[in-house]
C-alpha cells in the first residue's frame, strides 16, 4: 500500500516539476532571441554537453573550496542517483536486491553530504543567503534518511522488509520522502513564476551549462576552455535593436537563464572590490534583482547581504520591477527628455484573470521607484573577480555593461566625469582631450621610428620585411608618470635590438573606457578607424604596456575584422629574455629589497597571463612575496571600468585596500604592469608612521638591470620625470 502511495507521489512530483519547468522556461523566453534559431539536433547536442561541463568546468571552480566540493559531490551526486533509482524501483515497481543496495548507497552518500550542509548552516558566513536555504539541510536529511530506511525493505528478508515499508512506520517514511520531493524536485521549478525553492539553481544551472552565452569558456575532449572575456558588440546598424538593456526583457534569453542559475553562495560578493569598499554594489544581490525583474515582484524575499550603504533605500523590500519595466528608472544624470520618459513609480499589477472569470489585471500589488539604483551599476570596476569565482559561471560584467549601454546611449546618464571623457573621445580621439601629436612629446629625444616612414623606406628599397613589433603607446603616453615606464620599455627594446616602430599621431584611443562606460557607438567608431589605420602597415605583432589596450586590441577588435597577435610588455620581455636577447645584472637591484607583484585584472583574469611577470621577477633575482589575494584572485586596483571617472563613493577606497594587501607582505616594492594600476596605487597615502612601498613597473625594473650601456641605445635613464600628475593642456601643447 505504502509503495503505491510512494509511486503516486513520485509521478505527481515529476508532473508538477514539469509544469513549473514550462512556466520557468516561459520566463526566460521573454528575453531577446538569438540571431538564428536552434535546430532540434543542436538542442540535443547542447544538452549532451552538460555532463562534461558540469564534471570538468563547473566542478573545477567548485573544487577551490574543497569542503563544499566534497559536500556537493556527496549530496548532489547522491540525490541524482537516488532519484533515478527511486523512479525505477518505486515508480515502475522493478524490485531487485541489487537495485536496493544501490539505492542504499546513494541515499547514504546523500545523508553524509547533508550532514556537512547542516554543519555549514549552523553558523553560516555572511556571504551565504539565509531564508529558505536554512531549511534545506533539514529537507536533505529527512529525505535521504527516509529513503535509506525505506530501501532497507528491498534487501532485508520479506517479513522484516514488510514491517519497515508497511504500517505507521511506512507512512512516516513516505511523508519524509514526500517532503524531500516537494523541496528538491518540485522546488527546482516551483510550479510557477515567483514561487521557487532553494534547489531552483539545479534545474536552471544544468540548462545554463547547456546553453551558455559563452561556449568558449568550456573545455572539450580535444582542448581546454579559454578565457572568453570580450564584450559582445551591439548591432548599431539595426534601428529596431535596443541599445543595451533598459528592462529585463531586453536581456538575451540565455542571460535570463543564467541569472536563474544563481545558487546565492556569495562567492562573488566575497571577492567584489566595490562591495568590500562599501560602494553600493553586491553582485549576488544584483543577479537576484534581475531574477525579480524577470518574474515580476519585489526584492522583499531576498535573505542575503544587501547593497552596502546606510540609506534605508538599500534594505530589501524597497525595490521591485517587471520584465517590461525599466530597471534603473529615472537617473539624476539623465538628459531631461530621457528622465521624463522613465520617471514615475514602477507598478506591479496582478496577472489577468482566467478565461471566463473577471480579470483583475488592474489590481495594484506593488509600487516601487526602481529595481536597481543607477550608482549600483556604475560602482563596478569590471574586474571580473565575480565571474571568476562564480561556480555557476554567470556573466555579471556582461549584464552590468549591457545596462550601462542603455543609460549612456539612450538616457545620456553617465555620472561624474564620464560625460567629459566621452565628449573628449568623440572630439579628440583620446579621453584627456589632448592633441594626438602630443602623445610623443615625452619622447622628443628618443627618435622613435614611425611605422609609416619605416615602411615607405623599405618599400623604396624593395625590402618586404614587416616591422617586428608595433609599439602601441596607449593614452598612458599623456601621463608624466607612465612616460617613465614607456622610456624604460623603449630602453629594453633597444637593448634587445628589436625592430620596432610606433604609429605616432595616427594612434587613437583603443576605446576601452568608452566601451566600459557603455558608449558602444564611440568604441566602435574608434575601433573601425584604428583597424583601418593598422591595415595600411605590415607588422608581425603589437606590443603594449597597457593591459586594457592589450585586451581590446587582441580580443575585442576581432569582431570588427582586426585580428592581430598582441603581446603585453611583460610577456614580450619574457620572450626576449628566453631567446637570449637580453643580458641582466641582478645585483643592480640588490638595494630594492623584497618585492610583490600586483596582477592587473585585464592581464590576469581577462587573459590568463600570470606566469610571465613572475618569471621576469625570478630572473631579476628579487625576493618575491606573494599577496594573499594574487593570481586569479588578485584584488582590483580600482582603476578599471571607468571607475575613476564615475567616482561612486564608498566607505573606503579600493586602491587603499590593495596597498593594505601590499603592506601585509612587508615588501618594499610593488611591481606593476599597467598604467592605471600605477596611478591608482601611487595615489595611496600611507598611514601615519608607515613607509609606503615603492611602485615600479616591470619595465623599469628590467631597464635598471640591463647590462648594456644605455647610451648605446640612444636613451639616457638620467633625469626621468618623477611627477605622477597628469600634464595640463598647456604642458602637453608645449
């Protein structure tokens, strides 16, 4: 009798889950469709990739927390195996002692994992969400224990087995299994749009792995996954296409699916530099807000850490929205016309009544001013620390930039000095508003070869050789502090006898800051014009001291026809050293003391280059002290994503925290490889009574250790500018 009840419960739970799944899929389909539809064969092929993507790529991230990795394998693996066996044994009535043994093992493994889940939830860290998640250990324990005891009836003698599965004990066990089925199977989809359990991430997460927006991130049997980190371009030629994301339904359906996959573990929250600095951004809360907007309603049920800030508006329950309603609403920085168009409260109304019944669609359920505050989106430094740590491989930065695009292009709502920077880029092709010819004023004594002149001379001599390396100076060339780095790198190139050249006044800004601020139109204009310029010349590779230019030129110009081999100067110097083209005397750096390396976000997390800088430091014979947060977990300097110009206030500054990490190592020098990192870290004032570590680019360290006489390279290291301030217009024009 109880077995029959259990069979009915199993199929009822599966039916409810299927109904809920259809409704949940309907929510995702509110998003924008792909350019081309997916065939049945492609659909099946995508689903077939889930086991490998889960077992290899996703679990690789989960395994960074060994405790949770083992817990997840035992609990999740045990549940999947137990659920399948339960359908076979109790659903279809296939009674077998061997199946009973397997069911005992699966439910036992699940019970062991559930004990660890309970232990973690006794005193959970702040980053973990509470609410329904706090009942999950009880549900897991009751379900697995009940199923384990019920399964004993399959392996014990018939009389004993009948006592277990029948009578009052059997009813109690069935009730325990029913609780688990409600939580874990029905709770995966909820049976509706707004009511879901904590296991929702399992259903959405599996499909997210199958239909991820960036399939290149996943490994195959033949190759490893790549750091697919280039922003996807907007189609500016289509007047019907929305410019960015103004409402949840503007997201691609794959993004909406990804938001629903969030497990609320808070790993993104724990590594976010803006959250740590007390700025009004919590990437976990932001993703949950997108789920709220997709389904409609408010954030009142959110049970995790809110956005930082003391204002009452930060508390859960103050924000809401719907799939067709504005995400950020009116912005104080918006153009008057755009502000008027998006002002007013966001109203959440009841769904229309069923056929034949009075409709109550006009009944007001919620009324809110906004789903997400504008400053939340502008606080992001686009460092991708959240993306790197997310076990569900959600793309937070893509979503933030998509929403910024709407605010910048549709509303003109860029805050701080962002408007001035974008205006300068449009008018002068660089964010500082300087004349392009001024990019080389610092190198008046260096006689740097222009590629146009070099190529013309070679063509006249019928010399087909391309230039070995095109040096992309970047807009750090306008900064007097970064000019020291460039001079040092030129010294290294000449010591290695590299055949290099520069574009000179033909070089425009790469467009990085425009794109991160959401001005896709200005970025695409700069990109296409730079590509047209580069197409005129022959060169083997591009080298640059700026990781942002390195990333944009190497990863993001490809979408516009610019496919180049691009090297960051640290990897190129490492290549020169390995080829024996550089001679170093490490004793020249003996007085520097110990050193630590700060990984730039756009070099490390964006492009996976962690080893070359460390190899160079080892070759220089320096004592390297790694910071606790280094490598792929390096803390951002606060200089990316346009953060220095949007300037969203917090309780502390991100570069101050990073220099605190440096001081903890006791190192006298912090080595850097990015002009923005240099500027941000050198701008930190040491606490009273403490010495601030010296900030030096790796090119400066290499130049100091060169054996070759600097005078033979046409470059003197004496009298280099020491100012770290940005030159004025008059200084640049001088």
